[in-house]
C-alpha cells in the first residue's frame, strides 16, 4: 500500500528538506481539508507526522489531528513526540488507528515494550529514522551510534512487527529511495513489515520497491510536486487488494 504523508507544523501541512526545520515548504493551510481531498480521491490510509512534537518530545498538534480524524474516515497513523503510554492512549482514544514510536524506541525501550504488550503490534508501529545505516532521534536533530538493524532486532524481540524506515538523507529530496538498505532490512527480518519512507519520486520507484520485496511505502514530496498523483496511488492500492 502507498500511504501519503501529511507533516504538521504549527497546525499547517508542510514539507521539510532532509528533516531540516529551517527548510520548510507550506503545502496546505488546512490539513483537515487536505485529508478530505485525499479521501475523495480514493486514498484510504494517511501517515501523519507531528513535526513540532518530534522536536519537543511532546505532541503539539492535537487539535489539528482531531480535525483530520473527523474529516478522514480511512486508516490514520501518527508519529512525533510519543514518549509515554498516556500520550499513546490519548491518540488511540481519539480514534487514531496506529501510533508510531520513534526516538523512544532507542531512548526508552522499556516504554515501547510496555506499549506493545498493552496495545499490540497492530496499534504500535516503530519509526526507525537515520542516515548511513545509523539511527537519528529527536526530530532527526541528533544522530546515534546504534545501527538501524540493531534497533529493529531489539524491537522485534519486544513484540514489534511493523517498522517505518526513513533514510533522512533522502527525505524530501526526490533522489530515490535507499533500495539497498530497505531490501536488506526486509530480507534480514522477513517476519516484519519494513515500510519504506524517504526519497520516493514516482511510479517507477514504487515498482522497484515492490520488486525488492517491500509491500508498503510512504510518499510525500512527490505527491505535492506532481511526479506522483493521487490517482496513481489509488490505482496501485486497488490492485494490491
């Protein structure tokens, strides 16, 4: 499935270049209306990122997220600043289908283990962001010495099954996905669903990812630049069943 992304900053839909908060492009003043347009085009799943929450470590765009939930009837997943069970529960109670835990997977693995035990792997998705194969945290502002594969293995043992893998160096660049990294992770963790994110340009990239064994992928800038259309996304998703 191809999942369009809406990144939220100060209640608006934006795009960043390589995760740089100073390199922002406004996409839509009204993210809820944007989500509604997506649904009208046949999109049944959206990926939301609370950029402010990722940076500050606490969710910041709850009102906007509630508006999106009211406007969009399909599956919603969200990440950014979810660092404890209280915040996670609030999102699930709001009607969010899947909550993405990013930095906390590295910084507070016990919390993630408890979240997976309480809510299950269908509700909790692990976001593994980084560059050069190493994990980045806190809104991608800090790098670590932990390999992506090491973190995925640890979280899989804790009960996680779905991992959104973002190559920060490619995010927002339209330079193509990191096929080698994504394929390697999917091959090494066949029991898991490695969800591709970062750099996807067009339908050809999607075809290459599918050929490499990736089933799900997130698209952002390509959609807003027009190199990938909502119609193409809906068609691919329909053919995927």
